[in-house]
């Protein structure tokens, strides 16, 4: 156990072969107050730079974490099978701490939202009331996968991206699709977008 933003306090430079972040970075981003604020992308930069410094040449950092989907300016239409669940969305928009989440109400059980706002809500909606108090404090998606790769290249000197891919985390379709219908702006049924990334960084 230790401070994820100060790994060099615990390990020597070039000492570690492999570092794994499994759904951790979005929590650092969400919970740690760095430079006077939470939800600060410099928190991610600081964490990865510390990890990279203790990584040996040829060593790897493996990141599994949430992503935002592209194009980010697309909208999704969510139709709730239970009209009362629209109140959960209303409550979520008031409680979510990561950023401002908005929706346009189309009718009594249907809303239109930016795709990444929709998905940020749906991730919390999936896990239910028991997890709600924690989930509204966390922002699961903070970069698109392209933005993540560029961020790594900009901040980790001589790094090489060995793998960068995305997938829809198991369980979301099973838990969400009985509760909602999801459409694009033209009311075409669409699949849930990828929720999660795998990125492998090698130190040069």
C-alpha cells in the first residue's frame, strides 16, 4: 500500500518490470485532489510519470480503464421501460460530481443525451442503488482511446504503445437492455458503445 502519485518514494528508478492499473486510474482522477481540484487530468499525468520512472527499460504499464466513445458529439436517445426510472436520471444529473450532465426530455419516458453523458449515467444505472452513492463520485470515462494514446505519447518520453483497443465490458448489455431501449438521433436501434480500454505501454 502506498501513494500512487509518489511511487518513486517506494521504488528505485528502473526497478519494476510490470505495472498494472485495473480500473484504478479513473478512481485516482475522481477522488484525489491534486493541484487543488479533483477530476484533474494532471493527476493522470503525475501517476503515469511516476510509474514510468520506476519502470525498467523494456518494462510495461498495462492500463484497463473506462473510455469515452467517439464521435463525442453524437447523441443517443434512451427510452426507459419503467417511466419512474427517469427520476433516477434526474437525480443522477444533480448528484454526479465529475462534470455537468444534461438531457432533453422527449416524452414521459424518453430522453436525448450526448453519447458520453448517456453512457456515464448508464454505467451507474447498471449497478443499482447499492452502488449509487459511490458511482456518482466517479467519472468512468475521461479520454477517448485516441486521446489516451496521444496523452501517453506527449507525457512519457520514448514510450511505445504495444496495444490499444476497446471493448464493451461484460454485463452491461445483460443488465441494461431489459431496462431501456437505446437509439441514435434517427431512432435507429444501436448497440451500446465500447466502455473499456486496454492499453499497453512499453518503456524505450
